[in-house]
C-alpha cells in the first residue's frame, strides 16, 4: 500500500538526480538504500577499530603457546 512522505522540492530534485526518466522515486529510493547498506557493510568489514597488527597477534600467540 503506497504512502506519502513529505520532502522539500530541493530534496525531491536531488533524489531525482539518482535516476533516469524511466525510474520512479520508489526505484530510486530502493537503489539508494541498497547502496547505503553495502557501504555500511564495507565500512564495518574494513574498519580497524578493535584490531591489532599481525605482528602483535603473532607475539601474543607465541607467548600463549610457548613450548
């Protein structure tokens, strides 16, 4: 069931620049959503937050598994 969202004319024009004459706003917004999800996943996978260097990991492993 379609719904209505209110956006300014300027925002409507900006959204329209992501599509072609054949695209509906629905199509454009779904495409933008898909791109945003992919970007969030990419940022998550490539994030260096809570990571350590390979050298640090090897050093920790050697300390933990000494013979």
